[in-house]
């Protein structure tokens, strides 16, 4: 099963559908960018992380980068939204 973690934004909108279509993601987990407590680990079986950089505080962004490095998980950094994913289709 391919699980994707989306970090940032308040609402996912069509993100789940786009990730299913373009990357075959079966489950989407969402962390908003307003977390006060930094996470210790990613959800189990996370294969991809998408970070909306415009909607995440710096501490959370650095923590996600560190967790991804340790877990060997690919991260897609986006400024605005999944419309940028067309360029990154081969990233996964």
C-alpha cells in the first residue's frame, strides 16, 4: 500500500484524487502546518511526503525533512499546490 503524508494547508481539496491518479497513492494522511507539537515519526508505511512550503512553519518543515532523511522517504516540496506536480511526475 502506498501512503502519502501531506504537510501544510488547512484543507486538502482535490489533493487526494490527484495523488491517486498521478502516483497511485491509496491513502492520504494530512498534517496541517499549524502543529504546535513536532511529530516524532511519520505514520507507518509512508512512501511519499508532500509539503506545501507556504503553509508550514519553519520548525515543522525542518522536522519533516529530518524524518524523511532518516526514513529514506521521498519529499515533494510545493509552493502553491498540486498543479506543480505535472513537472514532478517522475519524482516517485
